[in-house]
C-alpha cells in the first residue's frame, strides 16, 4: 500500500524519490542549450537544404526553358529548310553542355532524328532510353504533343530534369499535308548544382551552431562557480534528513534565495521531527493491514485518480510497485474496455456510479485489464466514501475469479460434450463430433485417427476453427494419411497408448512429412506452435487418437488443458464403447432375425410333406371302413393334423416377424367388405367357440368396405378372435363393425381374465405375454404382428381392460390408404410407430 502525494508531510519525499533522476543544473542547462543548438542546426540544415534544392531546380528549369526555346525555334527553321544534317549537328551540339546527359529529337514515328550520340540516329527512342519515357512522364509528353507546350518533369530521385519540347516539322513536299510534331527530349543533370548548394548550407549551419556551443560553455562556468556549491549543500542536508538524520540542517546564511530556502527547510525539519515517529507507526499498521488482505483494494478521488493501492491489487494487475498506479486515472489504467475489447465509457463504469449516486454496487463477473494488456475476470464491489457528509471518492475491492470461471467453463464444456456424445450410436460420427467439440475449446485445429477391427488405420475426422483453412486441413489429412510405419503423433499414440505432450507432439508433427516438401508448406500455412496428442481407449484397448494443435501466440498446453482433454477423451471412450455395444447388439438382432427367417423356411420344408401324408392317411382311413380301431386311429390322425396346423401357424408367425423386422412384408390392396369378412370368420370360429364355451355375437352399423389386403386383414382378425376365445373361456364374445367418417372401426370384447394396466402396451411387443406360459400357450407374437399389419395399412389397434373385467380390442383402419399402391411399393411395416406416408415409400 502506498499513499498519493499530498496526503501527509511524509508522503512527499517518498513520492519524489520515485521520479526519474535528473542530472545537475550545471550540466542540464548547457546540455539543453547544446541540444537546442543541434536541433535548430539540423532543422535549418533540413529546411535550407530543401529550399536550396528547390532553388536549383527552379533556376535550372528556367535556364533550360530559355535555352531550349531558342534551340526549338532553330530546329524548326532547319526542318522547314529541309536540312537534316544541320538538324543532327544542332542536336549533337547540346552535348557541349556538361549538365545535359542526353538529348534526342524524336520524329512522329518515334525514331531518333537527332541525338547527342550519332549511333542512336534512326533507332526507336523508347527502346534506347526507357528511363526518359516512364509511365510518370507520359502525361507531360502527351500534353507537349497536344498543346505544343513544353513539359518538364523532375525524375523520382530528384537528380535530373526531363524536358519535352514540341518541334514542328513540315509535311511531305509531294502532297498537301499539315505540319508534324516532333519531340525534343532533354535530360538535364542537377546533382552537381545541388551538392554545391548543400555544401554552402552546411557551412552556414555549422557557423551558427558553433556560436551556440560557446554560449553553452559560458553558462556551464557560471552555474558551476556560482550556484552549484550552495545547491549541493541543500541536497546533502535533504539526503541526510531523508535517511532519518533528524539533526541535519543546511546552515545557509545570507539574503539570497537559496539561503531563504535553506532556512525554510531547517524550520520544516524541526516540525516534522516531532511527529515523524507517530506517523510512521500508524502508516506501518495501515499498510500491513491492507497489504495482508487477499482482495485487491483501490481508493479513488472524485476525479477517478488512484489514491490508494494495496499489494494484492498491484500483483493481480501485473505491477511490482503499487506506486506505478498512484495518481493515475484508474478507469483508463485497468477498466477501460469490456471483455470483448470494446471501449467502456466512463459514464457507465459502476465504480463512478457508486461514487456519484452514493449507493454501493456489486458485479459478479467484471473484467479488469493488466499491465501487459491481458484481461482478468474478477468479482468486484464498489463503495462510496464520504467525509463530513461530503463525498470525497470511492473504494473498489475485487477478487480474481479466473480459476472459478475456468472450472465452470470446463464443466459446462464437459457436460455439453457428454450430452452430444450420448446421442450418437456410430463410432465414426462419435469421433467426428469429438473433433468438432475440441475446436476451439482445446485447439485451433484437430485431427482424429482410428484403428478398425482389422487393425487398419483410418483418418476419422479433421476440423479447423477457421472455415477458410478447412480445405488446407483436408489437403494435409489426405496428403499424409495415417500409416503404421509413419511417425505421426496419432500413430505413435495408437501404437503405444501413451499421451504425447506439447514439445514431443509438435516434434512428431513436424517430422511426419520430412520426405515431401508439400507437407511442411501445408503445415506452415495451417500454423502449428504447440500440439497435444492423446489416446481414446475402450476397455484397455486404444481405438483412436486425438491430435490437438494451436497456433495462438503465447499459448502452451498446460496441466489444465491436458486434464480437460483427457476428460473429454474419457467421455469419448464411453461414447465409442456405447456405439460398439449398440453395433454389436444390432448385429445380434440381425443374426437373430436371419436365424428366425432361415428357421421358419427350414421348418416349413418337413411340415408340408408331413401334412400331406397325414391327409392321405386320413382319406385312406375314411375309405377303408367304420371299425372301432379305425375310428380311434382317425381321431389320432385328426389330432396330429391339428398339431401340424398349429405348428405351421407358429412357423408362419416367426416368418412374419422376420418379414416385419426386415421390411419385406408386402401388402396387396383390394376392395374388402369388413362386415362380410367378420361374419365369415365368426362362422369359421363357431365350432372353436363352442369348444371354449363361448358364443360369438356380431353387430354392425351398416356396410363397411375399404381398400385393404384381405389376407393380412383376415390374419389380424383371426389373431384377435383367437385371443378373445383363449382368454374369455365360458363367456360371450361380441364383435362390432362400424364406420366413422373415413375410418372403419372393428372391435371385439371378451369377458375373461382381463389385463393389468401396466401390461396394456407391453402385450404388443415381440414375444411378450401378460399371463403365464404354463397356463396359456403361444409365442407371444400374435398381437405384435397384428398391430404391425394394422399400422402398415394406416391404422392401429388399441386395448382397454382391467383385471377380471375382460378386454376390448379396437382395430381402426382408413377406408382409403394414405398411399397409392398402384404408383409404387407400400410403406415399410418395420417399427412400431404409425408411419407417415412418404412420397416414395420403401417396400414391405
């Protein structure tokens, strides 16, 4: 903790010692005078040199214009007299001027008609002297040709003048023609004249500077012999007093100003000596209290300047000495911008709002700025300060919440990662999602490699934070695919199962493409300052490797980033394990369905000839006679045929389940009278109903005809009637058919054992039953198949029941299908939810 200047007599000397040291006045003033002389001399040298150069240019321009005007008239006269030799001699005579570097007379075709070098005559001027015909000179040349006025240009280096003078040449003598415009191009050197002018300027400046240097020397002698000794006496006394030598006094006498200062200093020393010890003790206690606090503490005056800064505040802001902040505008030093870097107006600053309103405020997530320009997240409190009922400033305290925010962000990131990964049941998509999650939280770009069940390496994903560089990353990923023989970081991780930290991973990444010059170029364009490679393991087996790369200046992978990446890798491992288990379960389901399909077909093979043989035996027994033995044998054959039919029905159910699961069950739509079909089935099941002690009652509400698959609809109704007779023994069974709008409703009610509420939906599952298999036979497939067929037809089956009160099954069917069977295959029956009719539905 330090105090600002003006808060006590002790604070002033301590503050002054922190000012940068100055040399003695006997040195300072002469040196300042010398620096002034040098500065003035350099300024004069620069200004006069520039002025002299302009004068040389202007003088030369006027001289050249005057001389060339005469030459221009002379050349036009010679051309009108048609004396080309004298024209050439006249142009060549310009070489007598040592300042003219080149002179060309260019005809209308661009060829040299005259030159200071005879060998150039007849050649193209632009090719011989491209330096005279630069793009910058074209406007001057064009203006001279169009307006018949001279054009003079200063070369870019300022050392030459290039002049263009139009020369009128007569037309062809054989026919009437207007005059032609030739061009006299002259290059005049300025370097010699400029050097002479510059030398004169330097001589004048040196002369004036020497006079100022002599004056500085005289001032030094005056200060040294007149003032320095008395000033040294005062300085020595002040230093002794600052070193707690309370007896130090200046002892200066006289009436001059320095003596008056010395006596005032002695009086001040006497007064300060009596209170110094008390102030030091009190200040030490306050400083210890504030510096021991973990919170950063700032005191501000009404103008917003820092009057108090404790050690914790200075440390958090990156300052070694709190005095660096004292007296400075606090808002502009550490609270000037928002978190996104946008300016933070002082009028919106909560610290000043607390000061102006007199009401304290608290901000849980604020940002302050360190000395090095980085931001710091803090929780801050601001309190107004009042003295004698008048506000004198404010105090602001804050604590660093960077670690807390980082932990919260990491936790949120891991929760989000777990949520997104839990939704995926495919290993490749899981790794792609991991790569997208890792960028930009853990790196600027990411590559994920995996190994399949056959031990082959594959590049699973590559993601870059910058969409413009995603294509570069794709080229890098495809240019250097993973291979067990390569030294890529991911391959090393997959081989060893070991994490590669920043330096080791970056070295492996840089060495991965040594044999190809394109790889380093792609890597350079992507940017790679630091890297991290870690495994994704499932049940002790490394299945994938994650490479994280960052090109952010100053960023390095540390313990926090490593722990976060490893935690994300663990979540990815769980997701991959779930995906593998799901894939294996799906494979097991597929194998089961394949087995059911094959088993169903194989079981049909022996059942068909067995049924035929039994039917043949039954006919033979019927034609042989009516003996008692034949009657008993006939009954046994009938029972065997019944069992064969029952077994065939079970096999058909298994085959239907296989077809439903694989989506191979097909429907053939035709007009079906549901009332007629119900009455036929009731008559067909009348004998079975009498055997079960049941009576079948059929009621209808008018004709009901729709487009359905008759065979499959009959299968559904048969299953429902069979169930009602099985579970409603010794009770009547009612069947009812009705139409409501575009829906047909077919219901069957029994008065049997009923169904528990928790089993109402379960009974429609595959191999599910609501009763004991010891009392009631069957595989538990009838209701599953019936609901699947009903939903394939666009309808559904519902049940209402309670234990001991029977059950009511209702079949709802649309009179017209939701799709046109004549335009394509029917919608799939796979899955239990009622499908929405697609535009081009897959076949059943």
